[in-house]
C-alpha cells in the first residue's frame, strides 16, 4: 500500500498518475475527493480529510508500506516553521504507530549552507525533514531549487505585457527543475522497496539558467518578445500581502529568495544522478505555451 498526500496538487497529482499503472494498491488523502479526476477515483482508496489531522493519518497509514509526503502551502500562516513542522507532527506519530516503512517527501536544497538558517520556507522544510527523520523511518527528502512551474503564476503579464518579474538579478544563473521530474523521482522511490536509511535526493534540472536566459527561451517558444524585469524584495513582499498572504508567509518568501541569491541553491554539486531531463525549453513548449494561449 502506497499513500499519496496532496493528490490534486501540482506535484501530488503527477505522483499519483505515475503510480497508477504499477498495480500497487494506492490510498490517497484528500480534503475534497470530488476534485479527483473521474478516471482516478475508481482506482484508489480515498481517505477524506486533512493529512495534518491525527485521526486521518492514523487511518490512512494503517497497513501502508510507503508514504508520499508534501506539506501544502499555508498562505495565512502566522509562523512558517510551525506551518511545516507542526502540520507534520501527527503524521510522524502515525508513521511510528502504524509501522510505515518508507517516506518520500518534498523538501528543498540548502542544508549545511551558511544561509540555511534564515531561508524562510526552505528553513522550515529542513526542520520538517529533521522531524520526520527523528521517527527512524527510512526517508528520502527530495531537495529542489525553484520550480519552472512557478512561472505559471505570471502567465497574465507574460501574455499581456510580454514581461515577468522576480527580485533576483536577471544575470544570476541558478538551477531550476520541472515538477514532472520531481513527481517521477518520487514515484520511482515509492515503488522501490529495496532502499533504507535516510538521505537527500537532489533534483536540479538539466542546466543552470538566469532569468534573462529564460526570457530569451520564452521569446523563441512563444514567438513574441518576453523580457525579465527585476523588482525589489519589498515590492515582491507587498505583492503577496496584497493577494491575501500573511506577513509571516510573505516575509518567508523574501527570506527564501534572498538566500537563493546568496548561493543557497548552487552549493549542491551537479551530478548525472541529480541532473533531471526536462529542459526549460521543453517545459515552455509543453506547459507554458498552452497556458499562455488559453
């Protein structure tokens, strides 16, 4: 039995799709099961509720061999570390009481770097890893840089203005990965019963790119000029608050990107194992271009 959290989320639904053809029994935890695709619902066991609830995870983890764990973003959080760590405490209790053997979770790069202690959501993710590891379960933390898919949040200005914005300098080269590659790595681990112990699995995409590089690739793929414009960290923060995020959530976003601008994501040495296949150009062709067109 494999348990999948966030089965309708941007990563979780791709993990689930990758698992469906395996023949393994799959159980999902969903707040709103009606959001599951009609072709999925008959093929999985559904536990309704929040995976931050002890009763829900105790039931969902009963008899489970492996769990895919992802903490959903809480834009109203008053304490971001608590939003990761406290949300995960019931699951950690259930991992121990229900005898779960393996856990694969979405985390972040940066452990051991000088800026990891003040990196907002990344610091919270690393604290979550420590909590899960303290259960003694065999654990793999998928450690990622920023996602290519985050650019989908800027589809409107890309479509209407030919522009996208970020508070990091346009010439700063950083790794970036596609959520499809995260999901593929997670599914592979969930289906493999042979690994044990605790470790990180970096997922770095195929190359480091600057935002200016991305703008050039977007322009070529979309067939129209797209340019990157750097904004201030304060404007970035204010944008989150204007859209309803808490002060703590917005500040954690700023702290995370300031840390990324100080080598949080570049300390991990790229290897053939950490280099994942989806290029930014391919992602633009297959994901961004249809999103802009629609």
